[in-house]
C-alpha cells in the first residue's frame, strides 16, 4: 500500500509533533526554547494548515506554558509578515497595535486620541480584526463602525486614508489573511496564544514608530527585543506603557512606561539582521495626578454591553468640546503619548498642551468629519 504523502520535504525536519516531543513539550520547568530555524519552520507549517488540530493545540499550549523568548517571537513574526500585504502611506505614522481581542469594561480611547494626534500633525495608524479570540470583545474596528467610518478597507485604501485625513485603519482580514485564517482554531483553544502577541506587531503601514501596551515591564522588553531581532521590521522608536485591560489606553494613577530608540539600519552598516541592534532602552514611571488629572480606573468605565457605542459617543463629545473632565483629560493624555512617540514634541507636557489646543480649536473634530467622508 502506498504511503500517504508527507509535507516534511517542503518544510524541513521539525514537524510540530517532533518539536513537542523533543523541545517544547516536556513541561513548564524542563521545556527548552526553540532556535530560530525550528520556530520559523513551525510557523510556516501552521500557516500552511499542515498540523492536525490536536497537535496544533498542544503546540500552542506548550508555548504558553514555557513562555516564548524574543528569538521565537521574532521568527514567528517574520514568517507572518511574509504573508502581510503592506501599504505604506506617504506620511510617517505612529503604528498603534493594541490587543486585537479588545476591551470589555473601560472606554476605548485610542480612536479619539489618534484623531487628536492627527489634528496636531502626528499621523496615526490603528489596526484590528473583528471579535478576535479569545475575548472577542470590542476593538478599534467596532468604535470606528459606531462612528460611521468605513473599516473594511483594502490595505491601499487604508494608506490613502492616512494621507487624506492623518488617521488610518487597517483591517486584519484584508492585510493579514494568513492570521485571519486561524480564527476557528484559535477560537477552539479557549486561551490566548502567541498569535495574540505577534498579530499586534504586523505593522501594516510599515511605520518606524510603534506604540503598544503591556501588563508587566518584562513583556515590553521582550517586544523590543523581538523588533530588534526581526528581519522584517526596522523600527527606530518603540513606546509602551501599562494600558487599561492590556489595551493602548494609559491607565489612571501610577504606571510604567518603556521607551526604546535607535538609529534605523542603513545599507552600509554591515549588519546581517541576525543579532539585536543597538538601541537605548529606558523605563520610568508617570502618575496622571502630575498632569492635573484626578481620576481612577472606574471613572473611565462604560456599559460592558456597549463598549464600542459608549466609546464612540465619548469620542464625539470630547472632540466637539461638549465633554470635559475625566474622559477629556484621558483622551488628551493618550493623544500626547502618540505625539511624543513620533518625537513631534520633546515631552509629554508639550504633547498634552498641543492636544488640548487642537481639541479647543475644533481641528480634531474636523479630522473625524474627514474620516467619515472618506
């Protein structure tokens, strides 16, 4: 009887079952990290739909138990990016890659903050999917839908949106169909996997500045090293902070900020891309009270049954100057982070002043109107 065809000759010597048996699957304490070649092959097999569902689920869970290092995440990211359809605007935007599985208790402030930043002269790109596992909660797309902004765009339309309005939304199924095709498998897992991390690093506008969030500082350092080790990305600046619900909305009170800056790689520097590139990493603390903001986490809560709708309403009211207080302050501070991330100002204080100016002048609501007309 003829044997069933094998995929091994297409990928190499490391099917996921072998990686489980010999490398990552021996338990939390004894599991080993994969080298770049092994992680690269694993991701290529996954995107080719080669592993059976049981093996894939076990592999994802083993990676979750042992925790991926930056080399593995960089390999996964680079394979993913081979399938990403990039569309770079003429502008140089800030890439905002919030957790795609969304928020469920507090307002999504990134749309309003991005519009304010755009009005201040800092182009902003945001991206998300639609009810991404595991939380499947409201994300950027759903707030924009509630604001009557088109979201199911081709990547080139998204780039044009940035250049015409200063703000752009990239839709995951359009620019990253390979990851979108894993939806059902991810949904059946019931827990987050490394895909939840790397999808936020796709950077579909090929920006040189990334703004993201973290729960623990160690994760921010790992993301920075992932970018350093990536053969695809050539970022010059990364700003990350402890966001509400893991999203890119600054939390009230005390929070950590991580900042990394380096010179972009040049064709003459002789680097192979196989080693981390030199850059300066710093971390520091801020307190919202230092900026005259006296609010707490619960003050930014919304109806958990209508996070997107409430967030859209807050966005309209803040931009129109019809709402002051906690939400207006939070939007201005988040906009300041975006302006500061692109180094359009020298400090958060200066970014905050600029954000408040464009809200008061009405320039920010004009950007929303341009976006709705796009």
